[in-house]
C-alpha cells in the first residue's frame, strides 16, 4: 500500500536501535482512547508503571497534544494518526542506552509511509514543499529518561485531515495525506512496520536516508542565535549551518526558520 503526501489543494556501523532491547513486535500491548489529553503523557505513565517495550498508546482525539517547545498539536477528531510508542533498552558497555538519532529515525519512518514527496525539516518535522515554503504533514516529539533506559516516540500524522477544518492560522502551513479516515488504522500498521525496520538499521544507513530527505539543505535559515545557510547534518544528527558572517556553527537543539532575518 503506497502513500503520497500532498499539500492542501493539490561513521560507525553500530545499530541505531535499542541495544539488547526486549523482543516482541512494536504496538503490543496497545491502549486506545477515543479522547485523551496527550498520548505522550499516557505513554509516560505506562512507562513509569513498568509497561513493556513496544507498548503503544493511540487516540482519536487529543485535547492537549503538544509538539516541540510546548507547541500545541491540533487536528479534528478522527482525522489524524495520534500515537506514542514506548521503547526500552538495556545499557551497553559504553553506557549508551537509547539511540541518539531516535528523532531522525522516527521522521524517516513517517516519510517511508508518506511517500516520495515527504521531506524532513530538522530536527523532526515531516513536511512537503509548497512553492518556496514548507507545509507540515507530521510532527514528532521524543521524550524519556535515558538513565532508566526508556523513551517515548510521539507522532502526529495528518492522514485524513481536511485543511479547511483546521484553525485558519494553520491553513497555509499544514499538509495532509488526503486519505479517508478509514485509512488511519492501515497507516498505523505501515508506520509501526517502518519504525521496526528503521530502528534496526546501522547509523550510516540512517544518516544517508535522512540526508536524502533533508528539506533545509542549501536554504537560508534563522534561529535565535543567528542566521546562515543550512549545510545538512553531521554524524550525530546535528544541523550544520554556514554563518552569514563566515564560519560554521553546529546546532544540536532548537528551532530554525526559513528565510533571512528582517533587513538581511
């Protein structure tokens, strides 16, 4: 089953997965809610209560879904794939517990499902290109307690969203797969399969695939600390930017925006 994204109206060879992670398919056990505040919050509660690796929380509607930096994730009930997946690991000899590139892995899995038009806006928004801008198709939020060997991967994917049903301020910045709501569950199955596959890939494969989907490379970007041109990601998944005033900087977190600063 193929998926196509559409804008509205139209290093080391070490595995990036979870070292010595418990077996079993992703998505089992599963908790589904018709309505919840946040699937990530529910998954966190289950993680703290000892839920196993692969536990999945889904919902038809979120009342307090959030993205990075506390932003709210908004979608009409029954129109988006809303999920949070619990991943556990055992510490390795060097102390590594969870895949450092987990947000990148999750974004790649979404792209696998969304189709060839899907791109990734660093660090983990899945977008489609619209003219000179980017429209958001999916958001990813990873949280957890690395010292305890677990992480939550939260994903919100606009599967059956009608853009005209979103708040007006999102009409120009949102994208959707444009599928019927009956396709949400099959899309979830495909996404879990893609996540399982991507989690088992070596770092080199993941980084190469991510770079092929990079929506920012070669584009002018700004952030709270400066401006420049995005040059891609390094081996740790950090964004490399050539500064307007010369030199380079590596960003490991934060928000970047397309375009030059005012007056730039």
